[in-house]
C-alpha cells in the first residue's frame, strides 16, 4: 500500500531526519526539554556524559570487585547454543513449522560462577552453550541489589519528565555472542552502558509492517543431564508467540532468500543505527523496534543497566494499533494434507517459507505457464516477484506428496 510506504518517508522527513543517526546530546537534558523534544514526539536520543559520576563505571570493570560484592547472591543465567535468546530458530522435527520462538534455559547459580561462564562461553565452550545474564523482570533490584550504591536508582531528569519512577531496573552482562532479535517494548527505556558497547538498530512504530510480525510456535531450551547439551523442545501445552521475522544480518548463504522474503525491510528506509558506549544513555521510546548486538571491553564482557518507565497508553498507542491492523492486500491460503489455513496481510513468499519444507522440485503454474526450479528458495524469489508485478486477490498453495508444490495465482 503506497499510503503506508509514504508514511515511512514522512516520519523521517518531519521528525527523524534522513541522516540515519540518532540525535546526540552532549549532556543530560532538562526534564522539560526531554519531555518536549523526545518523549512527546516519540523520538530517540543518545545522551553523552550521562553517568560519568556513577562509581559503577570504574568498579564494574574489575571482575574481582563484582565477584566479592555478589559472592553469596544467586542470579539467573540464560543459556542458548548461540547467544540468541528469545529469538527465531529452526523448529524441532516434531513441529509443522520451519521456525519457532525459542526461550533460553534459565540456570540459577551463584554470581561468581555465572560470571565465569559468561566469560568462558565467549567462544562457545565444550558444552556448546553461550551464557547471558538477561533476566529482566526488575532483576537489578531483586538479584543484584548489592550493587545498588554503584549507580542511581532512577534517572532523575527522566523521572521528573515522565512523572514517575521506573517500573523495573534490569542488569545485562554478556559477551560478543550475546544478541537480541528485533522486538518492541511497552516501556519508555533509558539504556545505560557501563562496560563495552551496545549496537542498536532502530525502527519507529510506523514501520510495523516491515517487521513481518507473525505467529510462531513457542519452544524452550532444556538441559540434558545425559548429553550435557541443550535440547530444544516445543512448549506443552502448545502456544504461539507473535514475533518479528526479520534478521537484519543474514548470512551470505541466506541473504538472497531473506531479501526475497522480507523486501519491505531490506528495500525500505534504512534503520537508525546507534552505538552506545560506557557513560552514555540511549533513550529508546516506547513501541520502537530494536535489534541489539554488542562489543565487549578488554575483559571480554559488556555490562549495561536499563530503566523501564511505564508508557502512556494514549492516542499514540491507539494510532499504532490502528496502523498495525491494516493488512497488505495479498492473502495466502495454504492446503496441507487436506487442511487449509490462511495467513493474511503478509507476502506470499513468507507464507510459503513458513509452512513449506525445502523442496527438491517445485512447479509454479501461472496462466498456463509452468516453470521448474531446483530448490524452494528459487521458487520463493520468483513467486515474490510475480506477486509484486501483478496484483493478486488470492494465492492458493497446494502441497502434494514427494515435495511437489503447485501455486495457482488468481488475478485481481
């Protein structure tokens, strides 16, 4: 829909600018300026020299200090095979979907041992796990309270501007493999880096269609005592989780297929990029989509603390819900072993990638034309280009035995 794509451009022209960078402030703003120029227009900013007075900036760079302060404290450590917790991964063989939303295995242990695992897992240890302290749920005040004197309990100018104290304060300790997939939060977020660097990709709420939010079966990692490995299992009872489908950093092997499946993201306006260094705070407005990677300090870890303030569920929230309810015109109906299911408001290729296994031979029928492909990715790229060239009111994908597929497209 051209109107939605025009909205993406207008938001950048009228509010965010076209530089692709987050506005930087050299010192903390006054509460009035913060409210007027950033919170009200839902606009991010990066504040330099924001936490230089915190003792944490010097003391938390020493592992001995942290281990002594938290020597008797039990913390929650999140374990995954690759450092990507709460993310989309290939689904177990028992699933009818190709991808699932995987939650990490949460291990409760004393902090000194947790820190040792985070550092030793920097290159994935023999157990094949990557450790990340990312419990959230106000974990700084519940699990790391011994460090409370090293930083402020809230951000004074933000608390005054927002008219409240933070709902939650969270601590994050990870290594270079720790990564957070695209998502959004219903909080005003003040994100302060203490050690290392955090690299954010940001998209405004108006770009919701570019995230290809879909329902994925929920799964979780469990730890097998027999093998000493993490095992991915589907949740029981089964449930679905709505999650962003886009991986902004696809591998060279999957890049073409990813661009084909998610053209609105890869061919649309570039996301804002922002690196937050020690002593800086990123204001991440509510409902903004963000993806996070990190670069550790010389000791091999990145530490950050963030403050979640309740957002106002006002007219902006109503506008977002209305925008999210608008579907793109293509509709994909799929039939699998006699069962039909619909996926509306998303591109046809994405529907195929969601339900179809890799095919040895794929046939596409369009107005009598039959084209053969050697793999499913080639088929998806071609099918997506057809859908972009000609408006279709309906796409029916019928799944036959022996991985033979037929797509019949009806012109609008």
